[in-house]
C-alpha cells in the first residue's frame, strides 16, 4: 500500500486499536516495513516488545487497521442471494468505539438468505424488500480477535469468538427483562446509520456488514455485544453453527421453553435448526421426540441424533391426529393422572388434551425449489397452524421458522381459552453469553453433535455453491471456511 493511500485512510477514519495509543504514522510505516522484510529485531520491539506472531495478526503487529485489504462476499441487497453477489476485494475502515476486528475462520450460509421461490415472493406489504447499500452477507461466524477498540471489555486480542446473529448488551429494556434474544441493539436502534460501514470499494463506495456482523469475509468488524468468547479447540466449521442455526434450535429447549424430563416433544421441520432442537430435547430428557419432515435423508439423520419417531407429513392422511394419538399418554383416567381423552363424548371436544407437551416449529418459508422431496405448503403457514392444533391443552409452542408471508389464523375461542403458551422464538430465547459456553461444553463432550450437521465445507470463492446446496436441501449445513 502506498504512503498516500495510508495517509488518506488514517485521516478519514478514527482508528481505535487495542490498549495503546496509536504510534506516529511515520513510526508505524517504518516498523511495518521492517516486519514485512522479516527483521526479527524490529519485530521484537513492536508495541511494547510484543512478538509479531501469527496469533497476534498483522493488526497488532502494525498498530493500525484502516487501509488493510481483504476479500469478502458482497451483494447489493441484504434480502436475497442472487447473481448480484460475489467476491470483492475491499479496504478496511478504522475501528470505532466498542468495535472488534475479527479474522474469520468459518461462516455457515443461512437458508433465510436463499431466494424466495416456490412459496411465492412475499408482497411488499408482508415483507418490504428495499435496495440496500453493498453488504457483506450472512450473519454468523467464528474467528480470532485481532484488535479491539480501547473501550472493549468482553474480548481480548487472540480470543476465539462466536459472532452471533443477535446481540446481548445486558443494559437495554429487553436484556434487563430476561429477553436478550430481543436485545434492542439488534432490533430497535439504527435506521440508515446502523450498522455503520466497515469497508470501502476501490471507487470509495461504503460497504456494511449484514445486521452489523456479516460473516462471509476474511476480516470482519463487529460490536463487542455480538461476540461470545469460546475457549475451545473444536473445529471452526462446527463452531460457526453456534452463531445462529444450531444455537437457535437448541435454544428452544433451554430458553423460552424448559423441556421437562419424560415429556413429549414434537419438532416440525428437520433442517439445521430443527435438528438442533431434536438434540436439545434429547439432552433435556424428553421421553418421546417426534419429527415431522418431508425430506427422507433428514428423517434418517433425525433418528440418528435422537428422534424416537419420524413422520413424512406428505404421506400422513391426518398428521395432527397421528401426533395427538402418539402423545395421548398411557391412560385416559382423570384421577389416575390421565388426560381424559375419552371423557368428553363421541365428538371428542377434549381431543386437545392429547398431543405433545412441547412443540417446536422450525419450518419457515421454502425458498428456491428443492431438488429433494417438496413441502406440502411452501409458505410455512400451515406448519405454524398445525403446531397450534396438535399441541395439548396446557402445552407450549415455540416458533423458530422465519420469512413466512401472510397471516396465521387460530380459532378465537380455542386461542383464548384452551391454555397453550405461544413463544416467539428469536434464537429460541437463547442468552448468548450464558448459554453458548454450555453448548460448547456439550459439543466437546459429544452430547451435542455438531459434526454430523456439517455436511460440506467450501472456500470463499465457492460461496455461491455453498448457498446452492443449502437451497437444494441436498445437505444439512454447508460451511465456508477460511485458510488463514
């Protein structure tokens, strides 16, 4: 990088680095050249005699961030993956307060970014899709901290961190009320100025990271509230699932719902989210875990990971009745602890006493037409309504699907009086800093199987193919890995 461009970068971007004030520009440049030339003596004297090792990364070795070049998957809209997306080389901007620079190890493409397809493109009323500035896409990753702004307290350079889709500031209205899955840093602030740009194209166009975290990028800048340090040597591809899909599914069993030992659990949809919910239910001690999923290879994996029964919703004459009957309990005798499923006459008004104690809906909107078995309702609305119908009186429902267009309808009388508890399942109610270390421990012990969920890995230049296998639904989870 020439001196003129370096000077421009430093002048235009306040660059807040680790825990030391910035060195004079001339000193930084001289020392950077010494390191690049391989001078061990000069390298040993950098930044308070710290060794410029690979673990420290070039950010610490040179004392600057602004002006660094890196590659990222950039698209013109943050809503739809399409031909307008591709790999670009960008120039990094400086760190702002509370920001952290991360060298990405892996990022798992999320299905919610797949083009809207057979479910029908949602109307602008249901889901407005507006042109957005150039964006580094995705919203989860794992990586190594290279540098932090002076006011950052949660992580330090050298830490391994999971970058989550939802922040946890601990101070906003939602965090203080135990719903950090709805942290307002993620959902209730911003407008056009949030997230701020983190890089520029060669023509000066500013580039942002999707919802402030991005992921499909060699380098990433994120606010510390989106980060959770993880002290583990688990493979990066596995850890990348903990920023979103696997954490969201597992979170439903320990977050807004508390699955009880010996209970009946139904999971609708067995993608990475649903499959993680299956494992969460198994670890929580559920007696029966029933999975409804139209794709055969997913039903097979569900049995491998803890499901006790798998059903093909396309082959069931009456899915709701089948599940209710599987979950009716050993007796209908009310005074023997039974559900009284035969106590209300031939019209079976009390039929909803049968059914699972906990239902997790993880279907969502189907994007491009899969190459495998097709869903009966690509919009995902039917699965949401089925979750209500099949859950027993007094049971709980957590909705994890995303992107469904339109509205859901429930019978008013039953909704008001028949005792089900409905949870909005953003991340399943996961508490990032509290719960993620527990999931890491479970994965290290082999209880939470992330390895089976990762079915392929790709490099950054193959990101379109990584998204394609997710769209085709021929695999469970693809992951883009970075060779650092």
